[in-house]
């Protein structure tokens, strides 16, 4: 059984690491979560991004959500903001694509060109 | 939408947009009466009567990025396909309550789906908002309340802390599994 007491243990355990997270200046990963995004599969994409960030201990990565950005046909949409770099917009993202975006772009700095907006027009 | 839990996620986002700081979600499965009732209640900025009347129409939205609002019409259609309905009660500056009903056994009813992922998505998307999720099956009840969790965590540790999210996931999964008699 999960108990509230366990939360107190988590609190004690995490109090030390919390200050590191507080001044996160790293990458922002933003998932579109409006009606169009949710219908297209944004929730599992968000979940797999969260899992991957946790698995790799990416303490300076912030995962956030946004509403409709007016490109409903291209949802699920994920935007990656790296400090000092242009925003990269990934379209029609799946959980498998999300894993590559985290592993290759967020962690190694290599943009996954084939998933970016406009890649299909080339 | 493939799951009712996705409608819930979407409609609760309306509450967040409406500046609510408390959102109550309830799922009531009454197998004797063969009904499924979902309600989403918030203390956000609400709507006046005129807005409520218009909101079931897909061509009404206050958003600017797109001309049509879809969330409420989609839920209404899902209810009506299953001998149910969607009722909206709202009061300006007080809050809004949506009550969606379905015939539980209706062949066109989408499965409830993954409520745990829906709650996790809401929690990580709205750090300062509290959520209550009550799930009732016949008379049995499971209740999840972020205010209790915040209390146990104290002021400093946020709900978005990975270990806390893991705890919440297991807590909801376990609660729902108990409600269903051990099967998820
Ligand atoms: N909980 C709520 N509180 C206040 N206003 C709401 C709420 N839910 C819906 N609305 C109003 O109804 C409109 C339509 O909602 P919806 O069908 O979900 O489409 P969208 O969110 O894309 O605008 C919203 O733009 C908003 O003006
Ligand atoms: Mg909406």
C-alpha cells in the first residue's frame, strides 16, 4: 500500500537535490496539449518524454505544456528550446520519435532533422 | 478521442485556462443503473448564461489561434452517441461544472482509458493548481487530492519531483485496481 508517510521520506530525501533543480537554466521541452494535440496522441508523447528525462537524470531539463499553436494537422507538436539556440519544432511526434528527440537533440545536441517542421517539404 | 480520460484531460485544461486553482474530477460508474457519469468542476472565472448557451456549438471559442472551439462539442457528441448528455452549469466569477453522462454498457462508449496518465499530465502542466479526483464504482470510492500530498511534502518539494510523480502514479493505479477488485 502507498502511504502518505512515504511522501515524507521522499521529502527528506529530495530536499538536498531540490536546489539544483530550482535554478534550471537548461533545455525546455514543450508539448502541445490543446484538444488537437491530445486527440492526436500528445499525452503518451508527454509521458515518454517525462520517463526518458527521469531515466537519464536530466535534472536541468524542464518539460512544459502549451496550448494550440494553430497547426492542428501537425500535432502532436514538440518544441525544443536550448539556451542560445533557435527553437526547433518537431511535428507529428510519436513516443518513439520523442525518445530520439530526447536522446539525440536534448542530450547530444544533434537536431533530428527528419522530424522537424518543413522536413517533409524538402 | 479514443479514451474518455483524454476528454477529461482536455476539459480540465479549460478550467486551468479559466484561472481555477481547484479542479474536481469525478468518475462515477453505477453498474446497477448502467450509467457512467463524469464531472469536472472548477472555481475559475466561469461563463455567463449567454456563453453557456453557445458553448456547445463548435464555432464558439475565446481562443485567438483558431476559430473553432472543439473540446466541449466533442464531449457532447461522445455522450449523445451513448444515450447520455452533457450539462454545463456555470456562473461568472464563481466557477463551472460540466456533467457528462453515458450509458455504461453502450457499444459506442469509448473506454475510460488511462486516468493515471491524465492526472499526471494535469499535475505537471499546472504546478500551482490543486486537483481532486474521485472515482466511484457502485458504492466503493477512491479519492486522490493533491492538497494532502502537498501537505505531506511541505513547502519546498514540488509535485513535479520525479519521485513524487512515481508515488502518485502508483497511488492512483493501486486505488483504481482495488476499486476494480484487484484487476486494472
Ligand atoms: N471551465 C471553463 N471555465 C470558463 N470558460 C470555459 C470553461 N470551459 C469552456 N469555457 C469557454 O468555452 C469555450 C469553448 O471551450 P472548448 O470547446 O473546450 O474549446 P477551446 O478550449 O478550444 O476554446 C472556451 O474558449 C471558453 O471560453
Ligand atoms: Mg478546450
